[in-house]
C-alpha cells in the first residue's frame, strides 16, 4: 500500500512536500519526501500529520462537561460531583458514553488512548464495555486498569492487590487493545499493595501509570503515612522505571523531579486549570530527562494541541518568561508514533506519548467497514 501526501510533517521544522509512505503489512516500510505521486498510490491532499496519542483519559467524565464548571470550589468539591456521576454508570450505559468520548477523540486526530480505568462495578464488565467502545470507533486502546483499595466508592475498589491482579489477568488484549496497570494514587493504594501492582506490570511487560502529587493535601498525607513524598513512595515500591508514567506531577520536590527523570510524565493542562490543581514543573522535568506526554483527562476539552500549547503558556504565566519550551517540543508531547495513524514520520522520530501507552511504531489499516475520514480539507489529521 502506498500513500502520497501533498504535504506531511515528518518531524522537521517545516512540512515536507510530496511525501510518499510505503506500507508493508502492519509497518511503515519507507518514508520519502520530494516524491512524485505514483499511479498506484492513494493521494492525500492538504497536510498530513502523525496521529496523536492521548496518554491519560477518563472516558466516563465526558458526561461532566458543562455541569461542573460554574461557581466556586476546588478539586475536592469537583470530586464529589464526579463520584455522584460514577454511581449512576452501568456497563450498558458506559458503552455509548465511552463510544462518544472516543469518537470525539478520533475526530480530534487521536489514534491511540490510554484509558485510566477504575469503574469496577461488576468486575471486568465496565472494562469490557470500554474495550468494545474503542473497537466500535476504531481507536487503539491501552486499558490501564487501576488498583483502588481505599477511599472513593465501593464500586472502585478491589478487596486487595492480589484480587486486583487476579481480576486484571482475566482481561484480554488483542491487535488494537493492550492491558496495562495503574496505581490510582498513594491515597487509594498503600505501599505494600503498590509493590504488588508494580510487580504485576513488570511480570506482564505492561505499562504502569499513577496519579502523582496532583494536590498538596496528597503530599501531606503521604508524608505522614510513609515519611516520603508520593514519587519517592512509588519509587521505593518499584513502580518508577522507564515504563512508568506519572500523571499530573504538579507539586513536586527537587528530589521528585530527579526521580521522574527516569520515567514519563503526562500533563493534562486543560483539566489541571479547570480543577485549579496548579501548574506542573514541565521544563524542570524535561531538563531532568523526563519524557513528556499529554492527556485529555476529564474530557473538559479534547484537543491535544491545546494541551501542548498550554504547557508553554501556563509556564509563561508562572515564570514571567517566554519560550520555556521550543516550538517542536510541545507538539511532540502529543504525537502518537504508533499503529493506525496516518503517520509520516521517520523511524528515529520521537515516540514518547505512544510508548506511555505501551505502543510501538506499527501501522494498522482501517477495515473497509469503517468510513474514511480524510478528504478535501486543508488540515487532515484523522486516522486511517
């Protein structure tokens, strides 16, 4: 299969003209710029870019959009509204809700999503609804099933970390689905249980995510319980590694920043500003070696370009300095670099966001039953 792109962004400073992509099975065999369109190639007008990776999503929270943004409050008051919504969701109602959220993502150019999943009513029934929704839309999914043992709602919790591991081991992945692991937070999972989750992820070669230091109160409680920050607690539990992604990482110590230099950090600025969480130290994390990615999180806004822009613009407000990140780095925070995107990138290109979801650089063709979304538009970032 051959795709000829009128214009394509392949990782440089400017789009390239006449980019020919040759696909062999499920992989990109070659990418060449300045090519004339072969007779047997499908022509893609306008600009073609890599598909985007949404590294942190709670699909069910799409139902909160427009309902929680007025008035005063904080993360903690918003959480009560989120709990009230979660109590109403069943596997049957979750399927169309998740399908709608994933469809909106696909229309925004997202081709792979890391779904941080902690709705466990009925065991794996909710997770299976999420898997079905992603398949219906045609978006690749990494289901990051979250261990949740204390606090929250009864429907979030497993009896123990071992019970969590047994349940998650019954979930089945596939060509377009990966099963990953998550420690919801140090609030929801104690130290010894975090070790069990980290060990399960290592044994299964699965990506591991955790909410980290989203709120100062979380840090204070963790220091009181463990004598360590959340990042240091997770590191001692064996969770922090190159396959670990810290979500938010907003309120960090200098030592935390250094530790996370060995991992990935997912920033969700549109959610963080909506909930008044604060502004994370993105530049310090990047300078320490962290690989940055972005997520739509609460679905208040599904636009990974806005998330990437906000990394720079929020830091300008906090620092009083412009140009905290180069113009290419925020964009790369959303790039998928994985299968099924209409991607025109070279094999050495940055793939951090997709790898946060445990993805590599394969390409999957859209089955014929799914309508093509590309056409005569000036900007075409939809998936194949």
